C-alpha cells in the first residue's frame, strides 16, 4: 500500500464555532488509509475542540504556544511569533497538502509554502469577502491565486469571491457540509430531558438559537423580536446557546425590553445536539453567514426554523417549506414569523418534518468525500 499523504488543516482557533466544528466532523470521516490529518491553530485560548480532535486520532499543533505544544495564554492579541512557528512546522513535517480555513493563517501559509517543500494549497471559504476587515481582505486578495483549489461552503459564498482573484477552470468547488448527529437523542424523552437540563417549563413555547454572541449574529434584533412575541405569547421563552463579547450588552438589552426573565443565556455548550430537542422553533437573526452548522443541526433534529435570508441559508431552506425566511435586521418581520409558528403547532410539525427530510441530503461523510476528491485533483497536477 502506498504511503499516506500528510495533510495539515490550518485554522485560527478551535473554539465552538461553526467552521471549527466542521473540522471535527470531517476528521471523524476522513479516509485515514490515504491521508494522515494534522491540525494547527493560532489562538491558544480557543482550544475547546482540541481534545475531541486528539481523541479522533488527529495530531494537534498550537502555533500560539512555545514549541507548538499545549495551549497556554489568555484572550487577547495573537502571539506575533506564530508565523515563525508555522514555518518551522511546515518544514519539519513536510506536508503534501495544506488545507486552510481562515483568511489570515491562509495568507501566511501561501507565503510560507514555497520555503517548506511547496505543499499543495487548498482553501475553504466560509464567509463572503465583505465580512473581512480591510487588512484581512487585502492579505487574502494578494495571495489568493496561490491556492491550488478553493472550496466554498455555499453558492452564495462562491459568488462572493471576486472575479479578479479567481483562477481559470474548475478552481472553486461548492461543498454543502452536513452535521454529524449520529446517536443524538430524539423523541419525547429527549425533549423532556433537554428542558430539565436548561431549567425550562415542560409546557412553554421555546425558541432557541445557537451561535457566538457577536455583531454578525445580531442577537439584538432577536431580543427585540422576542419582546414583541412575548407580548402575544407571555409564556414564550428564548434560549441563546453560545458565548461572546456582547453577552453583557445583550443581558442589559433584555432587561431594558422587560424580557430578562424569559431569556436564558445558556453559554457555550458541548451538548448542543442533546439540547435541540428541547426547542419548538430554531432561529438565526444573522446579518452574514456562509452556511451555518447550527441550522443544519436544527434541520436534522426536525425543528422548524426562522432564519434571515443571507448567505447560504436560502440554499438549504425554502421559505414556507422547511421554515420561514425573513430579512436581516428587521425585528418586526422576525417577530411576525416567530408568532406565526407560535400560534400554529400543526405548521411547526409540518415544517419540522420537511426540514428533517431535506437535511438527509447533507451528509458529513459525503462532504468529506467531496473534499478528498478536491485533494486528489490537486495532488495529481
């Protein structure tokens, strides 16, 4: 049997974000007879998924820690020496292929690769370019054509890659990644257990969201929509699963709106699949998205969703079929859609069943096979 090809997956962090979760999902379904997968990341304090990757048989390197070993440090600026550690890692491990997942480490890898054996370069684009800061956008733009191939998580993300930064031919491949919920609990018992775990009434109408508490996710609009929903459905509860820099401001806003007692800040959780059955409706108020893993998990769990019409979400959810689509930044529209589902249990059931059926098209194992097909293409060149 031929020797395995050593592949490095390079990310900014390994926190509980959607892009990071994709790494773990794909690692569990990688063809280990063909590829030896390793992961490197820059921010040592974003390491929540590092143990799970190690358990999956993946060697993990922290570029923000001396020697690339165990993660150390506190939230703040990245250690400016991480590119030097990346260069040493590339030279020492002699990767056949480097697969980057965030624009800043990707730009560094493109510049350093020629000095470390010139591994093939594949990049996954998770977001539209407009989201990037100016400096990030320029670093990405100036090095982007060095990629041997690009994978986009949705057609919306693919369309966002500037024409001037593309290479000719079949250079960009769209891969819809599915969730990995094998063995996740479901049914009435799972619903009751999830509500007990979250401290929610068994008979309440529960709307939930999963995502970091950041401007991109726009939970301020969601709080305003919940306040309107609560006026007509006083027993409604809102669950925010995730953490982030805006938590304090969001708690203050919930108090100002008079709904603090009906909003649960659940924090960052490792058991999201077990908590989803406790929801009646899933929602995302995002202003920008690629293709959120959280939505795919909610659909797989059979939840009806109300999400904004941004990024790749309209590609996997048809308005009125598996859920409802609303404009971003519009609390009234979001509240109206949530209210429509709140007052119509049969509609929730119908949309949830259709969402589960649609989600069967998006399989994490199939997505990883598609990624590896891209690997094969660039390694043959």
